[in-house]
């Protein structure tokens, strides 16, 4: 019997990411799943015009910068 490898994310997580993109007005054309070295999973949902314009690339960089700021704020403070 073949065994499946462990999934770092669940199918429902991907579905929620797609629904969130649609709720935000984006019609998804592609999804990228990024598995971080610390075990975190990031979903990037791209619209149908993602390859057509460079403005999408700039906004992706801005989005990544904002996520990094939020992660820095949410990092637990060392005690001691």
C-alpha cells in the first residue's frame, strides 16, 4: 500500500484563500503555495491579468512588505 506524504496545508485552507480573493473582487487565475522553512504556509492568489501588467508585480512586493511588518508586530516578546 502506497503511503501519502504529510500535507503542510489542508484543502480547505486553499479554498478559503480563493474565496477571500473573490470576496475582495479578484477573479483567481492561479494560486501559488509557499511553504516556509518554519512550517508556515502562504497562499498567493493571482488574477487573470497577473502576467499582463507590471503593476501586479509591484503590488505583490508591497503586499509582502506589509505582511512582514505584521509578522514583526505579532512576534512574541522575549521574557526574562
